[in-house]
C-alpha cells in the first residue's frame, strides 16, 4: 500500500470515530439554525407491538434538533460536535503507524435519517439494530502521524478537512437500562457498524513540505478514498468503537430515558 494512502487511512479512521466532518460554509449555517422545535413525542412502551416504529419516529423527531440541544430531555448540542483528542494505531501488511487527531469540529450529525429500527428487550437489557443514511458530513481538525513503511518513515502533521457524501450505515449495539441516583439511564456495552460511502474528498497540508508534491499525493488519495474508507473502518473498529460507546454513554447519562421509553 502506498505510504500516502496509509497516512490518509489513519486520518480517515480518526475521523470515523465520530463520523466524518468540517466547518460548514456560512451560507449553510441558516439551514442548521432554522428548524423549529416540535412537540416532543410521547414515550414508547416496550411491550407494544408497534414499539420499533414508535422508537424510530422518536429518532426522526429528536435527531434534527441536536444542532441546538433539547433542554426538555437534557440533551446537549452535538451538531457541531467538538472532539478534543484521539490516538489511533494501524498495523498491517508491513505498515505500522499511529495518528493523533485533535481539535476536530464535526458537522452533520443532526442530518442522520433512521430508515429501519429493530429492537429486542429482555427485562432491563436490549439489543438494537438500525439502518441509517446521511447525505453529507464534514470534519476539520489537526493531525500528526508517525508511519513506517518498509525502510521509510514519515512524520507529517498539519491541518485536514474531509467531506463525505451519501453515507449508509448498519449499526448493531446492545446495552441495559440501569437505575441510577438520578433515575433510569441507558448504558451501551458495545457497538458494531458496517459503513459504505459515496463520494469522498480530503484535503491536508503537512504530508510533504513541497506543496506540489503534497497536492499530487492528495489527488491520488482522493481517487481511492472511498475504498480506503471501506477497508479502513473495519480494520480499526476495535479502536473507534469503544470511543463512540464512551461518548454515547456520556451523552445518555444525562437523558431521562423514561421520557422516551415506558417499561410499564
């Protein structure tokens, strides 16, 4: 694998920990801020036959509001989402490398559309599978990589941004509804995801000091970026999945689940 592709693979996998994102142009900000908060949905009863459709409709109501937060549910703003720092490592086919991603701004999470939702509840435990699409997500931040390929070592650092269109994801997760001092809260155990993308493009400086060489390598990378993402996401799942679970649990720790799901 070309060393430049490895660098980009590491960058992409770092972004994949939260979805891929970047600064939205000013002309698009109005679209994010113009939504009106509707009346929140009534809790879905886990014993009802229409439970899954009800929960899916809750997603469709709540997710678009995450760009401003939902005080009624103690849900904070997550679009944009700020990712402070993460370290990811890759080793395969004679390639070894590490990537530090920091100060990453993520836009687009509130545009997720849940198409299918299937759940199984047993007492306080649950298993959930959902299929979702996302028309566009963008990310920007800083990176530093340390990659060894054969006898070559590269230590690039700089700024990056990435835009990915037409994302499709099949997500499987399980967890439990736990009693806490502040009421019932959702706690996820693990997460798995199969992700496919349409068009993708990345820009980064610092891969090579020569700007012309840097541009040439990025052009090569962008020609192969969808395939790099397809291979890179499952190859690094054991690194990014726990990070997603940790952040989701931090998010749900503040959300009173009884306002969304009834267990009576």
